[in-house]
C-alpha cells in the first residue's frame, strides 16, 4: 500500500477554492467588525441623536431591525466563524497539511480566538489576510518579497533575531568560560572522555598524516637530498686518510672517483627505497606501534599542561565571542 504524502501539492483548482473561501471569510470579518464598530458608536448618545437627525428613516430601521437583535445577528457570525474553524480543521486533516491532526488549532490560533464573541478577540480574525497572502504568494499570483512593507519588516525581524541569538550565545559562552576556570580536573576529563575513547582512530590518523607528510616532503626535496648525499660521500672520502694514501698509488684517483660514484649511487638508492617503504603496510604498523606505546606518555597531565589546555579552550571561546559580537546585519544592510 503506497504511503500518502504528508505535504501534497494541491491542484490549482483546490488552491483557488481555498483562496475563494478565505476571501469570503475576510468579507464576513469586515462586515462583522463594521457592525460591531457602528453598533458601539450607535450606543453613544450624541452620535445616536445625530444619526436620528440626519437620517431618521435609517435610524428607525437600524434600531428596530439590527440594534434590537444585534446579539442574535452576532451569534450568526460567531456560528459561521466556528463552522469555518471546524471545516478548515477537517480539510487540513484530509490534505495532511500538518504533522499531526491536532496541530491546526495551534497554527490557526487567531481563527480559534476570533470565535470568542468579544470585540477584542474578533479583531484577530483579520490576521486571516496573512494566510491569504501566503497562499497567493505560493501560487506566484503575487510576490510579497518585492513589497517595501515586507522588506521593511523582514529587515528588522532579521536584525532582532540576530541580536537576540547573539546575546544568548555570548551568555552561554561566558558561562562555559566560567566553568573552565572553576574546574579543577577539566584536562583529565577531556583525556578520559574525549581522547581515550578515540585513541585508535587518533593513532591511525597520526600514522596516515606522517606517511603523507614525509612522502610529500621527500618528493619536493629529492634533488636537494640527492645532492646532499653526494656531497657528504665526496667530503667523507676526501677527508679519509685511506683514500688520501690511495691517491698516491697509480690509478688511485680513478679508483677513488669510481668508489665515490658507487657509494653515492648506493646511498641514494637506499634513501629512495626508504622513502618508498614509508607507503608500505609494515612502515604504517611500525608508526602505529610507536605512537601507541608513546600515546599515554604524551597525555601525562601536570599542572603546566592542565593550565595550557584550559587557557587554549578559554582563548578559543574568546575568539568565538569576538566573532559573535560582530554585527553581521550591518554588513548585509549597508
């Protein structure tokens, strides 16, 4: 059985039906709020007398047909708004619009509170226009991002969120720094809980980095290394008393030069073999064994190393605080 999509793309006909219903609700809200406002003004003596003097016929009609039955008329609007909430909830469940079926009244809280027959709550239903604008924007019938009003509120909303998040981040980082200063065993806990559980991975990483660094350095400096080997062999042979006595023999210099070339070639080939051996599994195992035997001694904690570790962490947090203090919104909106 195929799984139903939680947030399906609705057909345009359904989207237009939603738009039509939203417009109908907004019209009802406008009519209801207009009646509430006018009836409130109608209760004021001077305004009531002014209406009676200017339009007596309208005054009699409104007084007998509407004002005297205003509560019943208002309850009709309230019933209509309640039906709108229930119908919208049912449609949202059918369309699987939200993650859970009971999310609708929380998302559309303004519609729910707008059903309360009090004028202060009734104004909340005017927020329905935001839902309508969002739907029109999603259908690309309008583009609210180009509106100066939208850009104005979006700018200061972005600034407000950034400033609030920065203040919270600075407070949290400051608290962490206080904990670092107050802690007496931070370095030991870092080693025990962070480094030691990852000892194998760290040793493997050390071996890989050493292998890559040594191989790269040798390839980049091979000509200089070969020249240094040749110079070392030549200087050693020149300073050797045995070679100096050999020079006094017939063909001694020729034999000495051949010996120098042979020894230099052997030494250079030996260094090449050693460099190639760095990429072998045996060399990696040797490095890992060496690092494993030295790992615990590297992590020996004394007062100096503990203070250094805590100071490093403290300075890192200070650097983060400096970064957070930078008001990035100034760069975006300059």
